[in-house]
C-alpha cells in the first residue's frame, strides 16, 4: 500500500485524490500520509493553511485539501564499525 501511495505521489495529489486512487477512506489516507511524512518520504506542499493572512486567502484550499508530494530520499550515510 505504501509503495503504491509513493508511486501516486510522484505528482502532487490531495488526500481526497489519493484516497480515491487507493480505495481508502480519507481518515486512513491521512494516517498513511502522516506515517510517510514521519519517515521522510512525503511532504505537504507549503501554504495551504487557510490562515487568511496573504493575498491568496480566497484561493487557499485549507489543510484537508493540501496537496502532498513524494520527496527524493537521500542515501543514508555509511555506517562504520567500531
């Protein structure tokens, strides 16, 4: 499921779009996105907080419609034996 979600997030998608593509509920999709974010695989695109402070306040989708996108994962640093 996570691999399919990462494939779908190669281009930005909202949680609703991702839920529809994966056949999950919106709540399950939001939990999946949180897990992937904690592992560093995805991130929400900035500025969809619906704060009302900027010139785009009428266009801002709000947190539940924030697009998410896959992050390029860096290679881990080599581990040295003591």
